[in-house]
C-alpha cells in the first residue's frame, strides 16, 4: 500500500532530488512496524476505542499486520528512489522499527535487490533521530555546509503537532529547533502521518520546502485502487521557481 501523496508527487521529487550538490543527507523514517501497528489497533479496540476514521481499520482487522505493510514498503520505496537518483546509501539514514529490516517475501522490498544485506541503519527511536539531526548541525564527519540538501521523510502515526517514533513522539517545535540551524541550502520535509499539516507553521522558513499528506484536521488515507491526481503538474513549476 502506498499513500496518495507519494504516487502523485513521485515524479516531482525524483526530478528534484537528483544528486546535484556537493553533499546531501536524507533521513527516511518509519515510526512503526506492521506487527506493532496491528497490536496497537487490537489494544485500542479492547479498551473500547472505536478508532472511528482510522484509515485501513477494517482491512487491518481482516488481514492483520499485512494490512500495515506500508510502514516498511513505503520506507523502502523512498530509500530506493533516492538511491536510484545517485544518493549513496551512506548518505541515506534509514530509521525503521527496532533497527532491522522487515521480513517480507516480496523481492521488491528486500535490500538484497541492490546487493545490500539491509538498508535499516537504526531503530526509529526518538533520541536516535534527534541525535542524528544534532550531529548534522555540530558533528563530524556528518556536518553539512551551505550547498547541501537535507531531505527529511517520515511515515508514521500522527496527531496535531507530533508524530510517533517507535518509543515516543517528536513534536513540531522540536523538529523545527533541530533542523533550522542545520547549515543547508535546501531543507525538504515530506510528511505522511495523519494531521501532518500541523507541522507547516513550525517548519515555515525560506529555506524549507514542506509537503504533507493532509491538513491539520485530516487523516492520511491509503491510496490503493484509487485514481491518482495530477497535483505534481502544478507543483513542479512552484518547486523550480523557489529552488532553482
């Protein structure tokens, strides 16, 4: 399963994130795993929560963890997109689950497809993500310079002004504070969680491009078997005018 925003904008980002700069860094984050998402749904229902409005609920109840495989599949697809656009694996930091790739029988979502034993670099822990951002600001050899691109992509659960890590939450103001002083020419935030639009105000900055799956008051819905729109056609000129 893939989100509608990924499908409608994939061409735009693939054109934009080609390796054009001296150096760049990407954070690809999945704040949950299919198995963990299934457990959370079961626990919430057992506690009396109807989970009204949650995308994929009936599918999840019917199919179990397989219904939430986008927590791995979409993460892999984003790594794959960057890698195929000449971003070296060494500059793509994948934060997923508890620190190891999801076991899938689908060869399209396996690291061995590209000759790697795994693509996951670290578990999607709050401190690990914030610590890596701090390292991009202060650390060596990961510190960035003014010609670089910072690309931040996340698929997770979300609420207003926050998204879930595997062990906690990261808040919009924390993400803003952690990234605004990273010395990069361009900072791209692509956020797939529910209510992801709530991050826009905190991240608003002339160096930032912000793409969200939905508004502050909306859920992010699955896209399989739906017609894909053409938002990319209108976004490309805006991206080019802002960032050329």
